[in-house]
C-alpha cells in the first residue's frame, strides 16, 4: 500500500524551514508496511493544495495533509480538500463550543476568526485535538483515506499515534515489520559499505540503508513478512552475516548512542571518568553529559585550550610542549595522566589536535591525538581527519569515546 | 516569477533523510526575486518524476530537478524529463570520453554503466560538472526553463552558482532584493513577536520572518524593489522601527552567532575568558571554541560535574555546597571567582543548574544560575527554563554568553 504526504504552509517554502513532520509520518507508515511514494510541500494556496490532493488520490491509497488547519485566512487545507473531492464544509457548533471553552480555561476570549476551525468536510470523522484548537479530519473517499492533521509537531504526533494508527491498522493489509539498527564506529562509510554490501545487495527484503553523519555510522535493516517468524527469519538472514562481518565495530544494536553505551560500560564496572580537552573545547564532555544520569560516572575535567592551562591545570611540562608541541603524542599522554592524577578517576581521556582553519603549530589541520589513562598507564592513538573545523572536532570525540568503549569491553 | 523544485531519490522518502538542496536553491531563487511555490520529493520512478515535471511546468516558469543523474538504472531523471516533454535522449561521445578520463585520473576503469550519464535530452544545453561525473542539463521548453542538477550538494551548489544563476539573471525580470537579519537574545519568541508585530504586520514588502531555535531568535527581513534605493528604502522603513524597539537585545545585524559576537568583543578589549561548567558539561566551552581563532581569548576552564570537583578544582567550600546546595547563587559565585583566580582570566563564567530528567537536589528541573566574575567582583543571574535536558542546557549557555556580551558592551 502507498501513501503520499502533503505539507501545507508557505513558511515551509522559505530557505529556513523544512517539513519534518513527514519524517515522523514516514516512520509510522513504514512500520505499518506502507511506503511513502511522493511528498509535496505546498504554500497557503487553496488551488495548489486541491491540485496536490487530486494528484495524490490518483496514485495512493492513503493521503495525509499536515498543516493549514489554523483559524486565519491563510489556513486553506479544509477548503482545498473539500474542493478536491467536491464536498461541502459543514459548521459544527460543538467544535466551536469546545474551542471557546479552551480559550476560557486560559482566561482568554475566543476571537471570532477561530470559528473557521469548526468547519468540517461533509461526511468526515472528526479527530479531537487535546493539544490545540484545530481538530483533525478523516475522510473515506472511494478507495482512498484522506487525513487532515494539524501542523504543530506535538499535536500531529499525538493525534496520529492515538487516533490514526489504530484505524490504519484496520485498513492496511496485515503484515509484520521487524527492524534492526547497527551503530558502528571506527570505520569510514565507504569501508562499511564495501564490507557489508556483498551481503545486503542480494536482498530486497529486508531493505538495508546505511546512514552516515558526524563520524557515526548506522546500518538500518527493515524486513516485512506475513507473520512474526517470517519477518524475523528474513531479517536474521541478512543481519546475521552483517553482525559477523562487523564484529566489535558494532557498538550498539538497539539504537543507543556511543556516549550512552560508554556510560553503561562505566556504570557496570563502577568506574569513573574525567577528561581533558584542548581541540574539542568541551564537546567530548558535552556528549558524555548529554546522557541522563551521567553524573554517576562522570566527574568532570579540564578545558586546557591554551598551553599555559595545560601546564598549570594538568602539569604538562613546558619541556614537553616545547620539544614535541601541544599537538603531540607526548602532550596527549601528559594530559591524560595529569587528569587522572588530579581527579582520581578510574579512566581519563585527553584530546589534543589541530582543527584549523589555519594550523597554529607545524602539524596538518585534522591531526588528532587521543590519550587514555588508567591504573596500568596510558595509551595514545593518532589520526588525521579530513573536513572542516566542526567535523574534525566531532570525529575526534567519536574516536575518544570509541577508544574507551574498546578498553572497557576488553577488560570487563 | 515562480519556480517549482523536484527532488528525485527514493532515499529522500525514508524516515531518515530530508531534501536539503531545496533550501539552498530557494535562497538563491529568492535572491533573484523568484518565489518557490511547490516542492516535490519523488522516488526513483520514471513515471512519477515525469508526472511531477508536467505538473510543475503547467504552473511555474522555472522547474528545477535535483538528483537521479547517476549511472545506475535507479537514476531516472534524464528519461523522465525526456518523456514529460516528448523529446529524445541523444548519446554524446565527448561526455563519455570526459567521464572515462576522470576515472583514469583516479587510476580506475570506467564501468560500462557510466555511459548512461552521457545521454542528453535533445536540444538541451550541457552544464559541465567539475566535481563529479554527472553533467547537468538546461532545457528551454516553450515558456519554461527546466534544469537538471546532480544530487550531491557540493556538485549542485557549484553548478547552480557558477552556471545557472548568470543564465537565470537574464531570464528573470530585473529586481533588487535586499535582506537584513537581526539576531536577538534574552527574550522569548512570543515576547519578540508581540514587540515587533505591530510594525511588520503592516507590510507585505519587506517580508518579515521570525525564526526560533535553541534559545536563539532571528528576525529576517527581505525587501524587493525596482532599484537599489527602492529596495533599501522599503527595508529601512520596517527595519528602523524594529531596531529601535529591540535595542540592545539585538546582538548581531550581520548574521554572526552569539559566540562570535562575544569573541569579537573580548578581542577588542584584549580580554581573556575562562569557564566553569556543571550542568552544561562542556557545551558553553564547545560553543566558544567553535569560533575559529577563539584561542586568542579563550584560556580554557573546568568541568566540575561532581561536588568533589567543584571543591578540589575551584575551591568551592563544602560549607557552601551543604548550606546552599550545588545549584545555588552562592555556588555559581564561588565557581566563577575560583575559575578566575585559578586561570588569571579577565572574565570567568560559571554555570550550575538542574537539567533533569530527575532533579537531584531540591530545586525544580530547569533551574540555572550563571556567575560572571571580573576584577570588580561577581554577579549571578538566576532563571528557570522549561523543556527537556538538551533545551535547558542550550538555554543556559545562551544566557551565559548574553550576560558576558552585555557586560562587555557596557564597559567598552
């Protein structure tokens, strides 16, 4: 079964805005076994929207519109759909009363214009909106269901999840979808693809997608079958060999982020972590502390952006800095050891490097050293990353977290 | 004049991907005075793409397709456009030779399938691609220009900027567009809109858009006129009163980020900065150091996530922590003063707070204290932010940077 999604709103046609509701809707539809075949982004123009509705209806069994249900004259979705399927709009006093009541609860008077939201397409089922004033509408028109949903994401998500999915499940032919996500670190996108494409290229079902962004790689597998064992069987046939091929480079099989996985490993070992950041300027700590509950294992650390700070806060000797430079194996090591000494943490990670745009020392832009100290001593890894300042910094933190992950996996 | 944009690629219909090329294209088209009236995202299906082309041609003077120019059978854009306008595809040996040569330069042999990329729609002008193998195409068909552009953003951007804009300038009626961006801190989106809407609501030209995200507010103004003085006059008529109404809450009139503005202020004063972060866990430093050249004023600082670190690294007394708590005015003050003392910086910023999800101390989630120490002493501001962990952390750093901005603006 196919769906087409129409996002309505002139603001979605500016250079600053993207329609992100369709990502949520696509995920939900895919989970039901429905494919999205076309998406439209249309301005607040009744004829354009009606035209898109007619075109979508001619090709898809499910047509979903988001946005354009507000109270102003710019909000044309109701009129446009009524026009496209040649039905009347009917005023519902009980909706108007409900909206008026909402305003009263907020100690405000409903503006006359809000009555527009009480118009419903003849024969449509009303989808109540408990998070806003605009009700949704569900219309069965010959072979197609047409859904009108509010634009604000939290209203749309609640309405779709609670009211539309149960109804769609009765409409969509029964099939079972099973998905699996591998998250992978320590290899490039092309290496990953070269490694696993001989496996997944042979299969249309499951569908395999590789996503790359900010040094993080994900392999998404989605299988659909007539039954649970059927779908799981298809999924495993591809996921099994991929899992084997990637081995320890897979850091998560449930979607967890690298910082969350590292956090769990530290918690299990009752270990603590401290960091010293130069080139990444806080990004590593920010990732670590973005995990709720990270205060149980993360102590804190040092932002030693200047050489003086490296010496004064971490005890990196001036000799080391002069002889080897701030971006060197020796400095990374001294930073990690100094951090562990001053905080008493189980593990200490240090990052020093050159993110550009202009190199300050005599190392190429993209050079990164990561140090990892524990009771046994300190190891340092060296890499040169391509790309701009932001990319180099993200890749450096990914490298540091992955180094700690491997250390914790080996020892535990 | 109107344009419609068609993004081609089944991967753009998955829950993970968005078509972002259209944002760049919209910006460029708007700057020429062209409005985008509909965007389509269509899978790798020849008939669907041809259908979208026909529909777009019936309504817009400019139709731009991105993607689907690759060498595989999935790449259907050439065939689809040829079908839509009923023209033949013609093989161009010189394009094939050029692609073969590119492969040779990379020490690789061209696969036979790449010859597909040498097919050009009859009568089309070829747009050479110096960043990839797929050439673009420009077709004049009755009243419409149809542009076929490659999908990879760096190829599309280079081709559009260098080859399409000069040609479009000759097609599009001459008009001058002038834009202005105010970036604003220290107020909510609804406060901002209430303050300035009485001014901008009266005008269709310039178009005024308010963008809000992550504690950052932007007011975009775009005026078009027959001449430069005309456009500037229209722009100023609205921008002037908005500027007056917002006053010092505007931190940038050229698009610069808050961290860049603060950096410039520090540089001008030959001042240095150090930070101590608890709740934001490195996010403040990460923002400061995302600015190239920040090492001239940013010394570094302390990540004092645990109370022990606050005491050991910054000298926050255990009495202060016990009596007032880690999330308190007194702790923020001791953190800022301790940071300045230990680093010798001109300014020291400290942030302590509670980002949740579960409050650890007896303060509500969202509570933030920011301390700012200088030679004269220390001031502390207190706020409670709504939202999730990530949002509270971003708002806290925005608050800290804005506090420093105001301090530097007043004193300098």
